[in-house]
């Protein structure tokens, strides 16, 4: 996936499923109920390693998950294409702190950590960036989500 398409998905967070179809970012009839038991959302996983999550009532595009690597024993598809800058330079937690500064908040246990950042205002001011790391502090998952979603 080209970084332009990736950035376009981020700027379209908050739009509806139908808006994304009209913009030709996703294919019609690609939405399906979530495979996770604890949620009623809809999702699209047509690009390996990416998961687009939609509200079950409004069909609003609320979250974009980017899986870069798996925990031991898990075999989910990972995203292997180029990430947009500066995300393409982040491999470890220390790199995120060097490039993005101090996070708004940090959470997690000793097994994994998560840092929350405000996304670049020029890209989409309604979106936050959550970087999730493994026990080795290497980046595993990037989540772009709407505030309050």
C-alpha cells in the first residue's frame, strides 16, 4: 500500500463506510461483523495487517489498526508495506519518544506498554495515535482512533 493511501485512510477517520466506498478507498460489500466476541463493531481486513473498525450503529470509521508483529503463538497477518513518516522510523519505544516526544499517557503492565499521542493536527485533528509495544519494547501495533470512540 502506498503511503498516500495509508494517509488517506487516516484523514477519513470519522467518515462513514459509504463515504469511504464513494471515495474508492474500500470496496463495496467489504464490511463484516467483528470476529472478536467482546465487540459488536464491523470491520474490514482486506489489506494484510490492517483492520478498519466501524461503529455498529452509524457505520462511522472509528479505528485503524496496523499490526506490525505478533505475540508468540499468534499468527495474524502483519503489515509489511512502508509506513508514512515519522512512523517509518519507529522500531522501539525509545525511538517514538525521540521522534514524537513525551506521550499524553502511558499504560500497560510489565508484559507490554502503550503510549498515547495526539496525531499531527494537519493530518486529522480528531484522531489520537496509540503505539503498543511488546515486552522487549519493540513496536507491535499502531492504532489510529477517533477521540471518544
